[in-house]
C-alpha cells in the first residue's frame, strides 16, 4: 500500500511516517509532502492508495487539495487530521469520500486500525479492478482499445491503472493485449486454417498485417504462416 502524508508540521510528518513504516503488518510505502501543492505534484508520480492530510495548512488547505485530487482521479481514500472538532469540517470532508477524521494528537492505535481496514479494502478493489480490465480486453480485443479505455472501465486514473496492471499481471497493458490477440489469432487459424492471414489479422484486432506478423513471431517464435502449416500437418 502506498500512503502519502501531507502536513506543514515537520515533526508530525516524521512521527506519522515512523508509526506507519514501523508497522510490519501494513507493509506500506510512505511519501511525505509539506503542503497541498507539493502533494498534488508528487501524487502524479507516486499515485498513492491513501492520503493522510491535515486540514489546516497555509495557501491550500487539506479539503481544497482533496477536491483537486478527486477531480484528477489520483486517489480516492483519505484520512483527515485536524486540531478542530467542528462538525462542518467533517461534513465537508464526507463529499470527498474521507475514510475517517482524526484529531491531533493522533491516536496511534486508531490510525493503524484505519490503515488496516483500508489495506483490506484496497486488496479487494485491486482484484476487482484488474478483473474488469482483463474482461474488457478479452471482450474488445478486436477493436482499437487503449489503456485509457480500460482505465475508464475500472474507474481508475490511467497512470494508476498502468501501474496496477503491470504489478498484478507482470507485464505492461500493451504486452498483455498483444498476447491476447496472438492467442485469439492462433485459435482462429486452428479453427479456420484456410482463411487468409490478412483476415485473421483483422479479426484478432491488429491494425496492419505487418504488425500482426511482427508481434505473432515475437510472442510465438514462429510466423503465422508457419503456425498454420503446423496446424495442417
């Protein structure tokens, strides 16, 4: 799990990061940011699974930052930290799907408990997101589909979808798509060995015969023609 902590107090950042990193059960990567602007910039690369943020920060407060994060799809799991117990803060935070609302000084056990729940939820939502992406690829392989398309289906930011797909599948989206298309092409050739290979290429979703031959040979180790001959023998 990737956790970003946002607070303008260095001691708070250091303390929270230490609590999380020292908890082996969480097994979390932690990145800190000292204000909302830095958090937004670093989120583009880090793609946090959860953001822990103070509300009261100069220039851009925590809620303003969360609004921008949600709009850009960089993260959708948040824990709010504040010294203020006013209900209106909690009401405002609810709009951004805040997981919970913790008062400073932070209760260490409560924080760890929340992060455990987020971790469990994250594992489940990652399995579901990857499943949705794989199903979409399997059903739409013949079309000109992109990473943006599968990310939209899974309701994920494209950068996060790419990172998640690579981590869970052990290959990039394009590699998996090409492998899927080659497998489909093999099935078409086996079932219809007399069908022209340019037709097979189109049916499998390749934009050109040349690309089809190149990818097929790279993945299978043989050309489409040689593979067809092996089916006929």
